[in-house]
C-alpha cells in the first residue's frame, strides 16, 4: 500500500501523538466502537529511555477493563511479586539505612481495595501493549503540523517523515503530543507553573554480575544517600539491565561511568546504553480544550516523577475524555457533555502536580549525611535520625492510594451531589471483580427489585443509552459511569441519566 492510501480523508477522532496517553485514548474509543486515527512520528518504541516505570493500581484497573492487564503483567520483566519495597542505602553495595514497604500499590493483590495491584513495567512495554491493541488505527512515521477548526469539524495537516503532506478531516481532535504540543499551540493554550532548578541525569546501563553482589535483596528502588553522588538505582529486568537517576548533576558535568561507579560503590564493568538529562516541571495548561480540540497527558500537564504518577494521570484523562467523545459521537449525549472533561480532569492534574512537587522537596541529596559514610560506629549513630527522616518525608511518595484510587469528581455538574468517586471495589468470588460485571457504557448496580431500578431502566431506554444491569440483592442502587465513577446513588432517581449525560447543562 502506498503512503497516500494509508492516510484516510476523514475520521471521527484524530489523535495527535501515539505515546501511552494517545494510545489509551484510542483504546478507549475502540472500547465504545468509535474509529480514530493516531498520528505518531516514531516508527517503533525505543527501550533505551524507559521514562515511567510504575503503572498504578488505577491504570491497571483500566487495563483490566480493556482486557489488557494480564497481557502487560505476563510480559513485564519484574513480576508484581518481585518486590513492593524501597530500600535506602549508603551505596548500592553498602549499608542499609531504612526500607519502606507496600510501595505504589504493588501489595494489593487480592485486596478489596482494587481490582488490580500496581505493576512495575517500563513505559516502552506499556506502549507496545497499547500499540498492539490499537492495531491499524496507528499511523507511524507521521506528525501533526497544523490544524484549523470550524463549526462542523477540524482540518488537520499531517506530514510524513519524507515531507509529504496530507489533510485529514476529523469531527474531534485530541492532542496527546507532549510538552512541545502543536495542538496546544493551535488552540492558544499555554502552560502555567514552574520548573525545578536542580538538574538530573538518567542512565540506562548493563552491569553483568551486579545482581549477584547485591546485599539488600529485591527492591523497587534503591535510594543511594551517598553525599558524593546521591540518586536512585533500579532494575529494568532480572538479567543485567539497570537504570539510575543521578540527582543534582548537570549534563555538562556528567560522566555516566563515574556516576554509576559512585552510586554502586564499586568499579564494575558496565555498558552505558543511554543517557537522558532532565529537570522536573510542574506545569498545567491554562485550558484543556477549545471547540472540538482537546488536550490530554503531557500536552495538558507535567509533574515530577516522584510518586510514580507520570503517565498514569494521562490515562485517567484518556478514559474520561474517551467515553464522553464516544457518547456524543454515538448520539446518546449532547456535545455539552464534553465541557466537563476539563472541569473534572484539570483539578486532578493540579492536585497530582502539587503532590509530586511535595515529594520532590526531599530527595536523596537532602537525606544524605556524611556520617553515614564513616566508620561503623559513626554510621550506627547517624542512621536512626536519617531513617526517621526517610519515613517522615517519603511515606506519601510511596503510599498515595488516596490520590491514585481516591480522587473524586464530586461537584461536577454531571454527577449527583456527594458522589463522583470511583465505585468502591470488592471481589464477588475468587478472581471475579465487581468491575468485571460492569458494561462498557453505564451500569446500574444494586438491588434491581427496588422501585428506582425500573425508573432508571426506562430512562435509559428513552434516551437510547446502553445500560448494564448488575443485580446485587440488598444493595442500594448506584448508577456507574463508563469510567467506573459513581454518577448517582439512592432510592429515587430523578432524571439521574439526564444529569450524568449533560442533558441538564
């Protein structure tokens, strides 16, 4: 097939950017039977800059909803049972100072709190799994160069790597094109916020034999509190591939071999695979949408990596916007529903940015103490105070389920007062989650013999809204949105679906 024939003339939704958020938006649209086109410059996914490594429990629940959670886990180099601990050490091969367990929801297997525990998985693996799910909706080797919208749609100009341009007509566009977003610029949105002045330097390296010398056992992260070179080290697989973040190191001064040697505490034979200098950013777009064009993921917000929120916040964007676009395109919700994407998701991003910034306030350089590197007596004298500081300042970074699972859309005009939270999870039988019973659109959960059930079923029939019935005798009635958040709960619904679909706006 030649290049011209690969590019359609029109599509219901065009997504600029095929990173994890753009791909997740496409998967969500496909979940509702809506076609889209994802335009992505990269032909393939590179494993040399893994970036995010934590897939949160909430994102794993959404992957389960799409039928992809098991696939990701089966291919993850580090199984969820590998470790849920962060270990704080003087050097990687040195003394242990403290450890924190239950990190990132990795200990939630079988818990009623969540349908899925978190998963350590490099971002490239997440992208590969999502690319496979998206299939031929993904157009690689192309990028969005410009767009203009009118009352009926958006005309998008895309270009191939060779410079050949095409115009695609879309009813809606979602900009998932990152920090240098063409989409954000096209709608006149801009970032607001700040950046951290401290430089960081990432290295991915291969170190044969290092694992066999490790004295601290399995861990998600090893925080190195060596004043000469503080940072974080972790494993990418159970072979010989590792990653590290050297904190406070500008790119101009960075010798990756020296950094690795200082973090490990030994002069091992290592192979540097990739380097990546960066500074943390706390940025939020002043608006998420204009007309038929929307922003999601890094195009809309950026936060420091501490806490493992990263792309997970963007996956929440993808699902919230995706189901609403599908509802409008399928004809069972008005276009006004789309305005609630920004009002619901932007505050979540703002909270996440501030939480990650608070986690960043105390990093390895602030925790490092020269006495830890002294004699055994000096170490033992200094260790209790440092260990206490670790637990006091880093607990929220590793234990953030209130943010990951507990965020709410309470106050949104399309949820009943006092609702908007994620439907409380529970197991109905071994391996069967309550979430597994929910439909792709709305679901009515609870005792279907209650009078309000018939009222809601009739309302759904009147509006042409798909409604899955989940009969739980003795349970109160709960109307659940496609994103698993509660839209209404009670005994007597008063046009609850009208409200949830934005028909009352």
